[in-house]
DNA sequence: TGGATATGTGAACACCGTACACTTTACACC
DNA sequence: GGTGTAAAGTGTACGGTGTTCACATATCCA
C-alpha cells in the first residue's frame, strides 16, 4: 500500500505495478491479491489516500487564517484553492491517481475530502453574505476552475514559468465571478481603471 | 493510426496497445515500429489528431454565430466553451489522449488548435472592448475553467446529471469574472436581485 | 487438539512493449 | 530491362505485466 503510494508518487497511475509493489515489500505477486482485489482496487485505495492528504493540505493552508470576517473568509477561500494547485504541482503522480476515473464499486471515500473543505469555505462566504450566486450551485464552478488550473499547469500544458500569474488570474476570475465585490479601497491593484468602481449587481 | 484512434476512443490512452492496433490492420507488431517510434509516439499522434478534431468542433460551434457585435462575440465565446465540454463528454477517451502529458520531443502540433480558437474568441471580445482584464493573461483563466469542467464532468467526479447546471454556472463565472457586464436589460435571469445593477469596475 | 481463517507461495497463462536479424516489395535510375 | 536502394513487413525472442489456481503455512479460537 505505502509501496504503491511511492510508485504512484513517482510514476502516476501508470507507474503503479502490482508486481513491483509486492516486490518492494518482499512478497510474491499473488500475495498482493490477499489485500487488494485487483490493480484497479489498489489504485482506488491509493487514490483515496491521496485525496485525503490533499484535503489535509487544504485545511492546513486555510486554518491559520483566523476570524469570521468576510475578509477572512475570502482569504481562506483563496488559500484553499492555492493549496489545491500547489499539491498538484508538487505531487503530480498522487494528484493524477486521486482524480482518476474509478468504477463505483471500487471507490473508497476520503476524509477530510477536498470537496468538503471547499464546501466549508463556501459556507463561510455564504454566511458572510459574500456569495453572488446561489449557494447550492457554488461548488462546481469554483472547483472546476481550480482543478483546471491544477491539471493544465501540472501537465505542463500551460507554461510552468507563468504559474504565479495563471494561479492569480484564475483565483481572481473565481472571486469576480462568484463573490460580491470587495469594498472600494481594498482592491489594491497596480493600475486601477479610470472608471468608477460601483458595487456589482448580484445574479440569481 | 486510425486503428489506434479507435482504441483510444473506446479505452483512452490505457486502451491503446501497439500490438492490438497492429493486429487490427492485419500486420505484425514489429511492423508498427516502421511508422511510430514507440507506443508513446503513437499516442502523441493520436493526441494531436484528437486536439485537431476538438478544434474543429469548437470552430463549428462558434462559426454559425455571425456578426461583429459584442453580443455575437460573447455568444461565440460561450458556444466555443460549450463545444469543448461537449467533446470531452462525447469522446472521453480521445479527450484524455488529447491532453495527456507528452514528452516535448514527441509532441506534434495541431491545427486548428483548441487554444488558437479560444484566442480568436478573446481577440474578438477584446476588439469589442468587453475584456475586463488585460488581454495578455486572458486565455489561461478561461481555458482553465472550461477544461476543469470538461475533466470533472467527463470522469464522473462531478455528477453527470447536473451537467447542464454545472456548464452554465461555469460559463457564467467565466463571463462575470473576465468580461465587462452586459447592458442592464440584457441579463435576463429568472430571479433578479433587488439591488441596482451598476456597471462593474474593471480591473488591471 | 483440532479446525477455520488469514496469509503466503510457485507455477502457469495471456498479454504487453521493444529489439533484432531477416525477407519482401516497390520504385528510381543507368 | 536489369539493378540497387530504401521502405515496409516478418518471426523470434526477452523481460515485464495482471491474474488465477492449487497448495502450504501460520495464527487463533473453541
């Protein structure tokens, strides 16, 4: 299991070989079948574990930001998303296995689940009255954006050296697309436009 | 090649076996090495071709929307994104191969490239003065959101039966996060908020 | 003491990617 | 037309893989 996680960490799902994992723990290939129903089942367990460590990293990134202010909720939201992308870039193999398609009968739940961590952030934003869209449909677009950035950067399809700008632009898009605008003065960007900065019309 | 594309279509990259592809065209396994440097090279060609058909679908979806108005540019932008997600859901195997990490020496360019199609849409939006962020950094967040939705829906991680709502929420987030707001009356949504609908402050 | 249950073993099967030496085919050129 | 060269295809082989099966051991409870 931990041997398989090592393999996944260095080679992704394609790098996970049942025989090699068995060899690493000094056991025959067939012995592995006493613990895992199949290679796919082994991958499902590695994936669940990977999602858990991702969930923990997200928690660890947002937990230090204390307070129940809207400002804090916003900051936690961003920190969580950033941690998600960081994990994908630091552990591409584990990240791939974490979100690999998995037949439902093999799927193993995870706790803390990345999705749940995101949900908590959105609950906090909702409590602070900062959601510009209905709470019910808020997870999907937020997750989708962060996941896309994680995947495209992680696979090198979007250039790694523009990482910081891309992450920032993505988080900005999520904030501007999902949340109510901040107070006038708190948006300290380099080149402010000449136009006035009125409040934004909420949707839905 | 077309045999490999069939295999990719039904089994994704893991379903592509050099031997099986050779068998399907009635040829010995070693003969395949006269045409492809390796399995990875074969996958690179299949991937390039898959990206091309994706690019064509995006073009086909946006081309019927004529006109140079801002309204048309917005509509093309959305149609392009929708086509991207549709492709991922209709051809999950090809989509996976299209965006699989590929060693640079094996990478084969594609034309029309999905990225280029997106770029053209953004150029049109920029010409119409509808971009709320600098043109330079606009591709990444837009692509990221649509790609994330395609991946998470395609793999069944986000529920397929909520597909339409998720796609709509994602496209709304992209529009609201990247573009200037539409004129007051054109945002015909079911439950409009009580707040007024002022213009939105641009960023950057 | 015995027997059930968990765990491990070795051999076997079918598949895979890849390499090598060899043959066949096709085509351009003298 | 004959010939040489390059492209394409062949068979065999090696090592790796997932999976199954019949069999061994070991552990623990009644």
